[in-house]
C-alpha cells in the first residue's frame, strides 16, 4: 500500500502477442498480490492497444509485461507510444521474460523501467514497484 494515498498499488500484468506461456506471469501476479498490491491479470494474447485501454480503465500505477516470444522490441515501444498518446505519464511500464541484456538496455533508454529476467526474486520486483510508485504517484 502506498502510504501517501492510502490506496494499494495497482498493477496490470499482461501477456502481449501470440506467446501462450503464462506461468511466469501468473507467478508474478500472485506474488505482487501477496505483497499487498491490487493485481489485474489480462490473460493471454493481448494487443498493446488492449493493454493500454485496460490500464486506463483500471487506473493502474504499473503495467507489467511478460514476454517470451522475442517481440519485446516491437511490443514495449508500441505500448509506450500508446501510453504517451493517452497521457499515462505517471504509469510505470516494466516487464520481464526472455529479453537479452542489450535489448533491455535499449528499452530502458526509451523509457521502459527495469526488465526482470527469469529467476529474479519476486521480492525484488515488488520492492522496485513499491519504490517507483512511492516516488512517482501524484
């Protein structure tokens, strides 16, 4: 829970594209919920447009993308563009999956938050999200 606003941190977890493997996304969603966050899981095969629309409807603080398909260099920039068009300037876009370090660095330079590789402790992810929200929430 964010102490400033007395409202739990709200996180949207999404699987973008044709990637049908969602075990990791479900583990993250459950661990964030267990850490006191409100989690909305959109399910499989979401488009960037669907993700941003859901983020707006749910008034989330964070969009977390789980991606294993190799489409990260397309999906993340598209989501960022849509977020900017919709004025979601105070929403963190982060994620994880099979993303090479060099690609993760390029995504960070575009404005994507930390990218978490497989095996990252879930407490590290929840701590990062809580700290980001505490600093950026209006």
